[in-house]
C-alpha cells in the first residue's frame, strides 16, 4: 500500500442520490423532516416511559430500548447526510468513516436484537400471563439490555480490525452519504473475501434473530388459537400488532438491501441508494408512529407532550 493510502491519510468521497446532484439542498428537506420526526418521536417515547410510573413495565422497557436504538441509528447518519446534501462537503477521513460504519451497523444489529427481545416479551405475556412479572423482572431486563449491547459491539470489533488491514487503491467514491461495510470493501485493491465472509456471518446472526421471532409468533398463534373466547383472542393478538409491524418494517428493507448489494451489481445506482435509505430511515420514523397508534398509554403520552409543547410556558408552570 502506497503512503498516500495509509489509513491515516486515506479519505473517501461520500455520494448523494444519483441523478439529482443539482437538487441536493431540496433533497435534504424530506431527509430533514424524517430526522425531525425520528428524533422527536423516539425522544418523546423515552420521556413518556420515564415520566409515567404506570409504564414501568417490561413491555415499555423494551420499547425504550427500541427508541434508544432508533435514536442512535438516526444520529449516526445525520452529520454526513447534512454535510453532503446541505453543505456539499463530501470528503470523509478513513477513521471517521470507520467510526460511522461501526455505529450504523452496531445500532442496526441492536435493533434486530431488541426486536427479538420484544418478541420474547410478547411470547411470555401471551403464553405465560400469570408468570409474566416473575419471568421478566427488572434485573433480568437489565441483563438482556447489557447482553444486547455486548453482543452487538463485541461481534463488530473484528469487522473494524479487518477493514484497517485492507489497502484501498481504487477511486475512493462511496455510494451513499454515509459509510457502510459492503460499500467500503468493494473499493479495496486486494482480496476482501475474509471481510465479506465475516459480514455474511453477522448477517446470518440477524437472520437467526428473524427465525427466532417467527418461532415465537408461531407459539403465540398456537396459544391464541387455544383460547375459546374470540374477544380474548383479539385482545391477545392486539398486544402484538405494533411489534409485528415493527419487525416487517425492519427486516424487509434489510433483506432488500442485502440482496441488492450481493446480486444487484448491474442494477441502477439509484436502486442501491433507495434501498439503503429505506433501510436506515424508515424504521426510526415509523416505529414511534406505530406504537403511538396501537398503544393507548403511549398515545396519551404523545398527546400530553403535544399539549405541553403548544400551550405550556414559564408563567403557567409557576402558576401551577
């Protein structure tokens, strides 16, 4: 590797959306709106759960984990997307790109793990309602949360080590306004099979999460079908609807992105950009909306927060 390509001197060029380079500031408007919705929505969920003691239950602790993960995923891409679309600043150093890649993939991996934990929560709630509080204690939920963080960070560290060993001697132009592992390894000027295989190993772990989620729902449906009352069946399934949609919103774009990166070499560049943006931006935007629509307690919290934002001011606070 030549001195100009050392990991300290190397820089990548981020890309916007192909074919609309002249309108990048206009493109940032919908992106900015999505960032605003994602940060406000997930932030309000965290505040609502923290402020209301009636929501200090396993289901809402897991929902807080999901909101935290979505916030992390949103903030991981914001700096570079803002720089590319608004300031037209495309250059990013190798260490910064590496750090962003780590956080994007770590939070994405965490989202899969949290969705699996939430599936377990729904499985226990429906299949073992009388033992729910004894199985999912606060201490056990905390251990699950720590396990998720450890699992996602420790398994991604080898990916960083493998990337730092690669020489990059091609044009350092990435396909997105942020750094992704699949996008970086295609620019290597040596065999990156080991990196690709390790990336596939991580993808297989996410696939395992999805299979375990599917298994938990099979057990839930089996239990629900055994309930004689139609009303009780509907009530049990209704508690799972928001989580089921959250699973679909996360895994369908992830599958599409993986397929297009592996087999869509001849696909139009805009299709790569579209799938990557759907995968990274849609779940953090839609998850708070889903849970506010399907969960009365969260919806009340959203409405209360909306009321405070519009009508509360210091004079009123002191009067109360």
